[in-house]
């Protein structure tokens, strides 16, 4: 029986299965900046890595996204500051739209279940959740930079369930990454639900009994 629900943040709580990298790529492409995936990916990862441990813990959502957009634009050699600002603003608006929709779901689940966030983040996830308006809905927020381990490392999952006072067998993880979220949860014996943008393109769940959903709001149907 599931007693606790653990969620990834980026791509899960703030979107329906689309990671930050892909959403940034789409926003740049919409503004005429369309490098090949092989060129965009290393630029995004470099900008992403540069923020790990570099953001003050009090940095909220807007500051985080703005800093990331500046780094990506620099790597892509985008000199028009309006493009960078538009990408950041549209990204934040999108995050707040999804989080606002998902807040009602989390409010319903908070009570029947203990809730937690487990994310590979920059060290300021608490502040980001607060600015997004969902900080009061979680019993634990685990930021990889703060605890010194990243998904799929078993230690970050154990940190979360230990804080909630449950075993991995009595928790379910919801995330969008097969290699970090699904593999990590599977590695500690935790049930996992895969959130993917287009479920018609998803392979079968990696483990019997695990679900694949296309919207986070479908979660209640598979619990």
C-alpha cells in the first residue's frame, strides 16, 4: 500500500512530462534560434551545470530561470537580450500555469498521503517551490545539491523516504525521466509512475504494475 508520494520537480510538477531542456529548446526555436539538437544539448547542459551550487538558497523561480536563460543564450551566441528575456518570461509563465493547475491535485493528495519532492536541482528548490506557491503541500523537499547525491543514486531516494518515515516499498515515485526517475525508483524497490508528454509513443512500463500517464492530473486514476 502506498503511504507516500514522491515527485520530481522539473518536467513533472511544472509540466506534463517535458523536461526543461526540451522546453527551452522549443522557446528558442519559436524565436528563430534553432540549432541542431546535437549543438543545443551541450550548451544547455553547460549552463545548467554552472548553476549547481552557484545560486543563493533564497533564489526563486524567476531568478533561477533568468540565470539559466542567460547562460544558454551566451552558449548559443544570442546577443539580443530581448530574446533571452522573452524565453525566460515565457518559461516562468508556463511553469506557473502547470503548477497552478497541479496545486489542486496536490492539495487533495496531501492528507491521504505524505508528499515529497525529490529533484536534481541547484540548491534552492525550497525557494522555487515557495515562489511557485506549492511549498506548504510537501512534507519533505529533497534538493540534490543540498543532500550531495543525484538521481538515480539510491541515497537521494532513501533520504526522502527516511524523512517521511516510510520504506521504499510503501512509496510511489512520479517522474518524467526514465534514466533518473524510473531507474532510480526501481533500484530501491519503489513503485514508479512515468509521466510522458505523448503516451502513444511510450514503451510499456519497465516493471509490471507501473503506470504511464500523459498528465499529472491523471495520477489519481492509477494510484
